[in-house]
């Protein structure tokens, strides 16, 4: 038997309980993992509260990422005893996820934990940090260098934004953070932001082209914010889009793309190939000092996750929440 957060569909919506399940209840897969840590992401909060259509199969054990040790394996690339990470692939959405003491997944989903980071530190980064690294790698791949000009990071007070600021700053970029919580300015400066702008500058409809300011951008928000960011990019600027906290719509024009040569790069952290995952985690381990993670992390127990989900959606969470699995 093992403990798990269990989400069931009801006539009035859904019910979340902490219950004991049998190992036989686990889905099919060739690797069984003793989960030690998970994290609470925006998607997890939507799944736990029912405020977004995240869960696609019912009942569900949520948790879109996990770190733990392999207990059983029929896959040659994943030995018993190896410490691994699993993120994406529909974990916690269409397949039982990380808010449980045990998880079973296809072997190719499991990536070895990078040298230099333990399970808690890996989940302090989690899907948010992994996504931020993919964004930064995309900017570099598209030719955005520190000398190109300032790089904008929206949703700066959240997990992706926090790690993106840390990464870009360590790589020598001038980082401008955008947040709706200006009281977080000292914290964002401590992560490496050179300047902090209010989100309100980007939430009103923009002209097709605004003053060209940014060489690159990491956008976590979507909606009008993403449209405004695109309109204010420098010629040949690059925007990476990885979130939709501000909405699915994109009320932009083609002007930035055909008159300034702006590139919009979509970041898919869910179906990212295994080799790219390993490369991203290796870079995270190289660039982020483990001690710096402690300043942006708060631990919660598995039973606290539903309440913490409400706080996250209300904008009352700074940085990252790691979930301790007993």
C-alpha cells in the first residue's frame, strides 16, 4: 500500500482526498519509482482546485513532476537504485503523477538526476526550472547574446520567472523583470534582475509596434502581455513563449514579425525529447548554485498541497513549493 493524493470526479465537480492505494492500482509501465520529492506548479494548482481543465483521465493522482529512486525496472537504461526525475509526458494530467509515494512510468520518461543536485534541489527547480532552461537555450540558439541587449522576463515572481532571471543573470544578460507584485522588487533584484517593471505596462492593448526595447524575452503569461512584448521587441528579437497564466488568446498583429523580423519560439516542456531533457538538466546543475535554491523554496507536506494550490492561484506564493513525500 502507498499514500497518494487522489482526485475523483463528482456531480458537483471534484473531490481531493489523501488515501492509501494498492501497488496493483498503479498504471502499466516498466519502471516503478519510490517518490521522495515533488513540487507544486501552476498546472498542479489548477488540477487540485478544478479551476482549469488539466485532468483528462479520472480518477487521477496529480503532480506533473517527481524525483525519486527506482525500486523496480524492466528497462535496460534505468537500473534499480538510480535516482531519477520524471516531468511532463502527461504526468498528473492523463497519467498518475508525483503526489504519491509510488509511481510507475515508461522507462524512457525517467531521466537520471544530474550530478551536483539531490532530489529536493531538483524539485526546487522542477518543471518550472526545466522550462526556464529550455527558454534560455532557445534564446541562445536563436542568436541572442548578452551584447544583443536587455532580456525581458514576464511572470517574474513565479517559478519559471525566478529561475529564468537566475539563469540569464549568471550568463551575463541584463535582465528586466515584469511582475504584478511590486513588493517583490528586492527579492527579484537579489535573483539578478537589473530592473523591475509593473505588469500594468503590458496589460493594455498595444499598438502594432511599440518602442523597440528588448533583444529577447521569456514570456510565461500569454494573452495581452505576450502581444505587448512582441510589439516592443528590437529588430531580430526573439520571444520564447511557455505559459498562459494570462489567457490563451494572442491579440497581436503580424507587424513585429514582418517589419522587425521578430521570432516567436514556442517552448514545449511536456513532450521534450529525452536527450534534450538530459542536456537541460545538466546545464541547470552547472549554472544554479544549490545554496541559491534554498532562498526561493518552501517545503510543504503532501497533505498541505490542496490548500497551497489555492494560495498559488491567488498569487500569494513566491518562488517554488517543493512537496515532501513521506
